[in-house]
C-alpha cells in the first residue's frame, strides 16, 4: 500500500524509556496540513493534551508536525506545561515553523517529571533522520506495553487522481471509549477543508475509537489527530468526499480493532454486535456493558459459552428491554433464544471459541433499527501480570 | 456473640451442586417477622427475585421463612417461575404457613433449568434439621466461589432489655453496588414497625452494600432481606431506634467488607475514602470509579504505589473537580499533593502495601463536606483462573 504523499517520519532513542528502544518520534507534513483532533474527556489532562488544544486553536486547525514521546505521560507533574512548550519551541525552531504548528503527544507513566533536555538534545538526531519511508519506525516508537505496532492504510481512486490515507496508533491498556482513546495519528494527502475534516473525524471516531474497550480506564493522554495536507493535489468533490470519509473511517476502524486485539494480555479479539434496539445509542450502551464485563471477558478467555453472563451484562446497561425477546449468538451459534437457553453442542462451540477472533451478537426481536458494534478483548492472567508491575 | 432470638436455621445437600456440599438452606422465624428487602436493579431478574417481590407485596412485608439454594441461579430458564413457586408451596405446606410467607433466593449459574423435585424431595431432611444454633451451617451452604463464610453480629442493650442482630451474606464475583448486591440475610429480634425497618434497610444499604465492588458486574439475583421478628420482646423507643439502626448498619457494613475481602482471587481488601467534594453523591462517584478501575486494582495487587492511576480513575468519574487541589494518600502516606507527586519512600510504601488491608484516600482541598467510603479488592490472576472456568 502506498503512503500518503508529503509526510516525513523519524524516530530515535532519547533516553526517556529505561530500555534502549526508540521513544521519541515525529511526523512532519511538508505543506501545512489541516488538522482535526479529539482528546481525552478525563478531567485530569496531561500537559501535551492541553498544549495541543491551545496550538490548534492558535493556528485555526493547521499543523506542521507532531512530536511524540513514549515512556512518560507528562501528566500530573510540576513542570509539565513548561516541558511540553519547550519541546515544541525547539522542534519548531529546527523545522522553521512557529512552535504553535507543532502538536505534542505523550504516553507512559503518570506523575513522573519529564526532562525536556533529553528531548531537546535528541532533536538534531531525530530531525536528521526524517524520511518519507520511516512510517513504521514511528509506529514502533510510540508503543508502550503494545506487543505489535498498529497501522492501517487506504487508497481511493477519484476522478482527478488518487488519494491515500495511513494511520498508526498505540495502546493496549487504559483503554476505554467515550472519546478518542490512546494515541492515534491518521494522515491523508487529500485536500479537505477543515470543517469537513472535523466532521469526518467526529463521525469516524464514533464508529471506531468510541467503540473500543480494553479495561474501561480512560487515559489522561488520549489523542487522535487526523491530518490532511492536500499533497496529492486532489480535492475530492462533494460525492467523492463520502468515499474518502469511508476510507478514513475504515483506517480508524482497523486501528481500533488492532488495539483491542493487542489489549494487554489478550489472546482473542472480541467483536460485539447489538441489533434491534430503539436507537444506536441504546444498542451502543448494551454493547459497551457487555464489552466491559470482566465476567464475559474471562468466559471468552476460557472458551466458555457462558451466555448467562452476556445477558446479565446487558441487563445492567441501564437500557430498558425485554429479556424474553433477546437472542444471543456466539460465533454465529444461537446460545440463547427469547431469553432462554438454546440447544447447542457445548463441545463444538467451545472449540469454535478457541479461535483468535470471537463474535458475540445480541439481537432484540421487534422493529428496532438501532445497532452498534464494539470491540474488546478477553481478560487473561497476562493483563494482571502486566499491570501489577508496570511502573516499579 | 448471642444470636437473635426466635430464628431457626438448617441446611442440607439436595444435589443441585455437582460437588456434595450443602446447597439448600432455610431460615425460619418462629413468629412472623416484618421484612424489608432490596433486590437487583438488573433488567434481567431471576425467578426467585420476581417471586420474592410478589410475596412481600401479598403479605404486606411479613415473612416466615427464606428458602435459599446455591449452585443454580434459577434465572433465564423455561420453568423458573414454576420452580420457585413449587418450592415455596412445598416449604410453606411443611412449615404450616402460606406459600407467600416463604421468600425464595437462588445463586449460581444462569440459564440452566433448576429441578424443583430435588428441592421438594430434600425438604423433609432440611426442615427436620432445623435448630437455633445452625446459623453457621446456612452461612456455609449459601456460598458459591466464596472461600470463607461471611457473618456479622451485634447486640444493643436498651432500657427495657437487649436486642440482637445477626447477618450472613455470600458472594465474591459478579459484585457491584448500585443496589443490594449478592445474597444477604440480616435478622434481628427487636420489634420494629415495617416503615421504620424499610428506612433502616434503605439507609443501611447505602452505606454498605452500595459501597462495594468486586468486578463491576451486577448480578441477576441480588437479594438482601432484613427481618425483625420482635422475639426479644423489646420495642426500642424513638431514641433507641437510632442505636438499633446503627447496630444493624454495622452488621451490613461488616458483611459488605467481608465480601470485598473475599472477592474472587483477592489477596487484599481495599478501602477507598473520598472527602471534600460538594456532595456525598459526587464523592461516591469518585470512589466508585477508583474502586472499579482494573489498573488501580492490579497496582494494589502488585503493591505498586502508582497514584497516577488513582488520579486518572477519579478524572473519568464524570464529576467536575480541580486536579490541582487533589491530595492522595495510600496507607496514610501522602503520594500526591495538589495533583503532583509528593516525595515518599517507594520502598517503605511498597512494604506497607503488602498488608492484607490497603487504604486509598483521595481528598479535595476546600470547603466541600461530601464524603464517601467504598470497599473493593485487588485484581489478581486468581480472578481470571476462577472465572475462565466457572461454568464448564
């Protein structure tokens, strides 16, 4: 798959992580790009989140570079705001753009001072390594407890030429929707006006990042930035815009699925589909409740077709529905019909649930058109091992 | 501690569990008792929950016996309602009371038919064994994945004599507040009018069972029944009523703490105290959010003073507050002051967190008087082991 035109990437090791693995990276757009972004809804917001908001407001949605560090969230520290600003200033000076054209993003431990000197000192090395082909290096450098880098690509042929989109994301714990979750960066070389770009991001997030849960913890640093630099020279017409939006949404969905699949300790991706409710919102709340249930997630880990836990989790979602009209399917096999046990071969279904991807479908009988899809992962002993010893 | 007068207990093995361990039990009040009860708020409600509601309405809050089975939730089954009614009828006939004076309660797996014949056949053996001293046998027989039985006692000396209260409860998974959680039975021999008894239960639950979380799953069978049979011959006067209420609330708090302590796989009881918010409700939401965070719970499991996760969980509770005015203490040691890292000896605090009881305190600076206490437990690999294989 071809990368979008006009973006440069680089990563290096700045000494922020304890292990020597790239921890500082940058995405640069040759032309100033339009940028739309969503940030965490947590009341506790990291310094880079606050500064990114300010910068986007100051530039009216234009961006030249994103400077990302892993290994330290730059959150709840004395010097956080100063550190974030100093790094943007230094990067801006080196890239010959105003500091406000640089958006900072951080991920890692909360409450530990981040030393701006490490980042500033590493900038020459970082920027010296910029290249259009180093996309994967950045996808690797932004990882924390992730096991695999997460990227997604799309290409759309339009009347006047081809436009491309590429995205990368990180995160496998402290993952919960209700907003952009984790760090995510999506680049396109289509020319898209800012209001349209914002709409695309808003609608796309609703179908991707906001339909994702690993452990129900909403991080203090969540940031998702969508950039459009127009380097393809192609500005989609109104009809084509919808195709571009579909492609970009597809990239975001792939990234969200990849996060769930790489959830801390996860062995299985779980896709939850809910249909037949009065609204998409009601269906979404049911799906989220199932996705967040540790009992459902451990049952899937054990390949246990324990549908009672699914029905139970739906029951406490705060949505009115008639259990007697509820059907539940696991891996396509009906396990509950009208709220009651359906006959199925326990052994066969258990074997099917050993697959790396599991599907849970809950459907309400009747005329409701509200539906939702949600991604999560199983909950295993690995999650505990990772999180009982992450920091110290 | 003396048990309340006028109650008889018994338990037996009826063949509902696969392992031969008592699974059927009964609590009988010699005199008809006033009873107040709270039930699960899950939309999916087990047959015994529905029938108990009906019976309490029919008798206007009087009860003669509680018939409890473990090993099967009698929920989401074809014959659930019939089974629950048949068991109450048979028990009522044997005890010479209307069926409506018998409240059924069930706990165990969802979606598997419960055979009423097993229970009806076991009734002669069960009722033949009734005795005032068999309280602990019932506390044992209602357990599922519990490791230890959970009981609590109180005695209050009043002007005209002494009244006693005793409670038992079960549950270590599918535990979440917002309502009576799990099965709980509290008996007193004080004479308490029904409206007062209901008020006591309502206020007591708010301070005990509704301040408890193991895994955030609200069960379909949650039932908490408070009975007052007046067998002490003592009717507290208005002033004494408050002392009796305090004693009964104390019993419920002990039971709730015991559930958290015996949370599935738990090695530590965590008490979360939140102070300084605008209302008890706001403080409660903050406390609940911290209690439900898998990242906080795994950090405590690993004795990791990772206060950033605590601040983060407070941040997504949906309550407005200023992180810069937030202090956090773990085991009494300040770890965060004004939203920033406080200096503390990591090694010393780590050793303190190895204790079987851990305290997390979050306090907001200012004039707010709203506070809340909440109990939960750490999240360990044991929880996963238990729940990945509970049913099959």
